[in-house]
């Protein structure tokens, strides 16, 4: 399962794409007022942002290790 999530599509792993799509969905729900703007939403967005950054850093490290 993890090897499938680490497969690169357009320079990023599927894991990174999924995290970014999750962040976009949260932003969309907040803008449509379907999700409240509170500390839980802010915390979830912060966690997704940090996980996305970590995933992109891991992708870059894997690319440099392959070369």
C-alpha cells in the first residue's frame, strides 16, 4: 500500500496530491459556509499543511536519492 502511495505522478507522490486535495476541500467547505471557521478547522488545515510539506520534502529526497 505504501509503495502505491509513493508512486510519482507529475513530480509528486499520490500521497502529496491527496493531502493537497484535502486542504483544497477544507478551504472550499469553509468558503461555502458548510464548515465553521473555528479552531478545529484551523488546526486541521495546519496539520494538513505540515503533512503536505513533509510529504513534498520526502518526495524531493527520494528524487535526489534516485539520481
